[in-house]
């Protein structure tokens, strides 16, 4: 008797920063494995996919059966390089060329709601002094600055496509930044349905699919960073 059909997920692997590798599951928006090496990122993909399904289920969406085997298959590897001004050029996979469908944009907006809910539930009860407390050897310097970075980076992704509101219109307060940038994201994503544009900025290529991929990853990865800082 044959067992459950194996689910195969196609992976793109990149060194997003020196010593930091990601394996992206192309069929699952915002799903990634993170490790210190290419081999470890690939090896961690199965567990990352299983964790992704658990996360989505926790937010109320059905997922594949738990006993259904998962297999990751690397279809592309990208090695970053430094361009003008010490800018690290990150991956533009062939998969990023695929225009987003209406269903994917709808799913992406729902997933962004999940990532934002996770972040806000995590930080809402942090005492103000802990929220602004300096963090030794952290590039951002405090939890507050990490959250601010989540907002400004999401704005920056759409700026790569020339779609973002002018930077001088960014609110000063943290809550205002988060709200205005997310409102922009939700408003602009539907305009990227069936949009095949590829834009190059500072040697790095961007598309609607890449912007959504990075936005979902970015909020998830920094929420996890804050969890580690809080020992959760």
C-alpha cells in the first residue's frame, strides 16, 4: 500500500549577509530557513516548512496533513556581491520574475496581517524602559529601533519599484510609521497583480514577487529576533 504523496517544495538558497544563509520555499509565501551555511540552510528547510504550516494553522488557515512527507529541492543558488558604496546585492531568483496572481496577493495581505499581529502582540506589554533599553552589539540598538526598522524597510521595498510615498512624508512616531507604511503596502500590492516589471537599483533587481517575499520574511525574522531578546 502506498503512503501519502510526497510534497516537493522548490528552494532558492542565498547568502543574504556574510555568514547568514536563507533557503526560500518558492511555493510558500514568506517561508524560509535560516542558517550559517548553505548546507545548513538546505538541511533546515523541511523543519522550516513544517513550522510554517504550524504558524499558518495557528492563525486559522488549513494546512497539509501532518503525516504527508515534505521534500525540499534546491533549484537555484545565489551568492551575494558588493556593489557601489559597499551595498550588498541580494538574490533575485528566476522565480521572482513570475508576476503575482490575484490569489497570491490576497494570500500575501492575509499573511502580512498575521506577521503584524504576531509583532504587536509581542511588543504590547514590554515595559517602556525595556523597549528603549540599549542592546549591546546590536546594529539597531534597541527593541524600539528594531520595530522602526521593520516599518522603514517595508517602505524601502516599495521604493525600489518607484511606488512608495515620498520619504519626507514618513510620520515621526513609531505607531504612525507602522500604520502608514502597512496601509501603503496593502494599497499597492493589488496593483502588482500580473505586473511583470523588473527594476534594477544599485545593481540589485526587484519585482513585485520579490518585494512581497522580502516584506513577509522581514517582519517574521525581526519578530523572532525580539523573541530571543526577551528570552521567549
